[in-house]
């Protein structure tokens, strides 16, 4: 067995690699800033639409079918794009591909505020496809610049994704009240433009800042890897839970007897807790990346307990249940961190990222529609909460399987 393969099959997390020479400090600082700003933009285009949807629907006369398509587009477009990213990265390179997707994201957000329904839908498709590409590439970029802390940097990017989503959700209604829905959506062009300004110099000097990693032989299709499927199912199920709660948590809380204002406050609190928990996970993974699997299990357990509490005793401690759900939603952080932690080079990182997020978001797209149907079919939230609790148990199973050693994708 060659030295490179021996290093790749170490039964530790993250997998050991032959470390290239670190890029100059100034470029690493610029790269980290660029990663953070790009991650901030990885949800704002989606959550801003949801926050301004009543005004958009009234202004454009959107029917039920158009609203259903608009809300279903994000997960489907993200899933569809992820499968194309490895080919684009192989042709254009990682950093240049990030710039291309940021450009598409900027164009999509600009197009959707220009005219009517069709511009809105077309621009949303472009924006969501760009988001799918960015999410796949971020772990690979974090691996290139993070060195031994690649998993922690990826966890940080996941935390910032959540912070961006919460920021857009909280501020878009206020922006919309000032200048209409086009102002509410158009404001999110600015952070995308900032991301492009940071990424353009990085992409033009790739050879100076991203030292080449050791080229390892491709060791077979990830579709035949049991561990890759464990990670994919975990990613999909945690995304299903998060998208379902983002869409339906206030409605479910109100169905259990919580007042409208209190339900909105609890939902906002869930997002705040998820951001704080993600920050804690980031710090933990920076100190010890071997804890990624533990965090996958702990965050899943917390979300499951929160759902169980809402199901059997919704009025007993709603603040506690909302907080536990927030910790559960932070499962995105270890899910993203597990991608570079299980791979040996940026090429394999991109392939695993495409697999986990591509198939994962196809699964996740079913969540909001299913929870909505169960909520409409019942006068209570019991059916919807039971379904989410079932998915949480499945997520716990795959988290446990993914956390077990050895941590090599091909054993």
C-alpha cells in the first residue's frame, strides 16, 4: 500500500492527509472572509421570498399553484444543481466555479425583481441553482484553506448560513414595509456583490494561494460506499426537519394552542438557539474534529426530544421545546463538517458534497409538502409532529452509523 493511500485509510476523524504548504497569511485571511460572506448568501435569496410572500402574492396576483411552485423550487433546484458541480469544478477549478455561481446568484436576484410572475420564477430558479453550487463547493474551499482545521471552518460556514437565513427572515418584512417587495428582495443583492468583490482576486491568483494537494487515486464510486450513504441520509433528514420547521413551526405551535404572537416569538427563538448552538459546535470542532460524530448524535437527540415534548405536552414548557428544536436545527453544522472530515482531497470532497446535498435535498423537498398536507388533514398538530418524530428517529439511526469508526468512505 502506498503512503498516500495508507494516510487516507487512517481510522481517525478527520482523515489524515499529506498537508501542502500553507498559503500566505494575508490570503488565508481574505479566503476566510470570502467564505464567510459567501456562506451568508447561501440562504438569504430563499428566506427573503418567504418573509415577503404575502406582499409578493398580493402585488403579482399569484394563485395557489404559483405559490406552491415558488416555495418548492429551492430544494429541487439546489438538488438538481449539486450533481453538475463536480464536472464544473474539474473544468474551471474550485475558486473560479465559486465566482461563476456568485455571478449567477447576483443575476437571479436581479432578474426576479424586474417584472412580473415569470421573472420572479425565472430569477428564483437561477438564484436557487447558484445556492446549490455554492453549498457543494464551500466544503472543498474550506479544505483548501483550512488545513487541519478544515472541518471547523466548514462548521463555521454552516453557522453563517443559518445566520444569513435568520437575518433575511427578520429584516425583509421591515425592508418591504419601507419600499415594497422589490426593495425587500433587492436589498440582498448587496451582500452578493460584496462576496464577488472578495472572490474575484482569489480566483485570479489561485496558484499563489491554494497550494496543490497531493493527487490521490480515485478509489471508486461513492454510490457504493455505505458511509457515504449514511452521511447522505443524515444530511437529507436534518434538512427535511429544518425546512419543515422553517415553513410550519408557527402554524404547528398555534395548532397546539399557542397564541400567534407567542408562536412567532418561539419560532424566532428557535432560530436564535440554532445559531448559538452552531457557534458552540464550531468552537468544539476547532479544538477536536473527532467530536463531529458526537455532535451529529447530540443535535439529533435534542431535536427529537423537542418534537416529543411538543407532541405529548405542548403547553407544559413550550420555551424548552423550542430551544431543543433550535439545537436540533444546528445539525447542519456537523453535517457539513463531516464532508471534508471524511475525504482525502478537494476533488473527493466535492464529490461527497454533491452526493450528500444532491440526494439529501431531494429527500428534504418532501418534508414541507408532507407536513403541510398532514396539518391540513387534521385539526391538530399530532400527525405532523408524529411524522417529524419518525424522521428524527431515522436521523438518529444514520447519525449513529456515521459516527462509528472507521471513518474511511471505502471500507
